[in-house]
C-alpha cells in the first residue's frame, strides 16, 4: 500500500482542487482529508456518510461545586483565564492540569471532552475518510492520526493499493502527523512572495520524513518570473517540479458547481492535471 499526501506551505494554493481531480483519475484508491481544521474536500466529492465516530481530545478541567470551597486559587493561577468562581470555560481551558494539582480539596477533575467527529463515507470513486474538528479545539494532530489510521484499515480491508490524502496547510503539528509514514509528499505552491517563502519551509519539514518529495506550481502563469524562481529554488533543494498548472477560470467554475475540475467541460487545465497525475503515479509505482 502506498500513500500520496498533498500538502502546501500556505492555504489557498489549490491543493484541495488538485486532490479532488486526482480522485477521478486514480483507480483502486482510498481518499482521505486530513485538513481537519478546515475540511472542504467533501464539498467536491458528494460523499454519503456511512459511519460517524466521536473524537475526544485532551481532557479538560471540571470543578465539583459541592466540594469547592471558593478559595480562588485555581482562578488566580490559571494562565488562560479559563476559571471564574467554580466554573470552567471549556473554550479557554487548555487541559494543562495545573488547577487539578493545586486544588486543596481535590474539587477539580479532568474529564473527557468531545472535540470533533470523524466520518467514513462512500463516493462514486471510492471510500473516503474525513473529519471535522470543533470550534476552537486543539489536538488536530491526534485527529489527523485517527483519520489516517482508519483510511489504512479500509485500504487493507478492501485490498486498495493507494491512499490519496489531502493534507493540511502550513508546517505545524497536523502537517507532521499527515507526513508520518507517507510514501510521497506532493507540495502545491503558487508564484507569489508568500508561496515562495512557505515552499522553502515545508520542504525542510518534509525532508525530516522518509518520503519522496515533489513540487507542483499551481497558477504558474500568473507570474512566470516567480514560477521560474520557484523552479530554481526546487533545483537548489533537490526537489523535482513535476507539474505546472495554469490559472484558469474553469477551476473556479468547477468549485462553484461542486465538482472536480476534471468532470467539467475539457480545457487546458484538465490536461495539465492529467499530466501531473501521470508523473505522480509513475513516481509512486517506483517507491518501495
């Protein structure tokens, strides 16, 4: 079983649109959305949910009002301002356990906290695992791990040879969790100043994992000078550029119609994505 994880150093590069297109081109695959903080791949795949599982993150504090003597020690010591009187604000509590340890009458307990849900769905192109983290919740790295674990289980159960994962943007914990044990990381960037800056950062992160790394330049024709600069940076970092996708209003039209761009009337961008997929798939086949 191989896993392709599509990531980006910043949001808005078109990563999810490219992954959605890949789902129409891949055969024998399981699909996975690990951008749990702002999941949106499901908007383009029209999934039918068959299983919903609750996700409990880090435990949070709860004060037993019958035991509490209103000494105020926990409220004074809480660095997050999460305690008022004998009430804990769950949105502000970071689960650090300080109040639990300093309470003189043991009125504080750490309780399970529902932080989100993950889903198993069916699409016309194969099984799909995705998730939704609650508002202001942390531990997204743990939720990413749960989503990937379920995707691998389904791939093994159904004998699928490939997992295609829409990874989170940035370089934080969710990205690290999505890169662990992946076969290939495809980095989608764009020819902007922030795209160039964040490309270098995400490549350095990905190099800490034993995976093949490649770059795709999306919307390359918006600034071809910057695109050439990205190609130079990629050569310097010894990372191949395997695709160049044009800026095309067809992509926008596909998103508006909630479809992968490869399922709308043919244009230049569709062929470029097909060429990108051919390059990526040829690389994946050679990875041991």
